C-alpha cells in the first residue's frame, strides 16, 4: 500500500532551490529577531506585543527550525543540479 507520492518532480525541485534558500534566510532572521525580543522582554520584565519572553523564545525556535528545513530543500536542489550537470558531462 502506497501512502503518497512526492508532489514535486525533479525539475520543480531544482527550479525552486533559490526560493528555498531565500525563505530559509528570512525565517532564520525572524527567528533571531524573536530571540532578541525574548531577551529584551525578559530583561525589562515586560510583555512585548502581549507576549511574554517564553513565547518569544518558542517562536524563535520554531522559525529557526523552519529556516533549517528550507535550507535542506535548497541543499537537495543543489545536489540534484550537480548530479544532472555531472551526468551531462559524461
């Protein structure tokens, strides 16, 4: 029994590599920004935008992990493109 096929074909994965890299960078920067909000919120003992410091740290973790997942997609695109280029040379 097969549950699900991959939704993207190889050409689509390679074409979306740049978008994955850009998205990963944006998520990572947002994660760092949320971590700074958490540190400031904890240091001043205030709630920034109605969120306590723990919430900001959790948001930071989620966004940084999402950025890493996007970079893995970018790495897959680069690997597939390198394999395709090598096979065309031979």
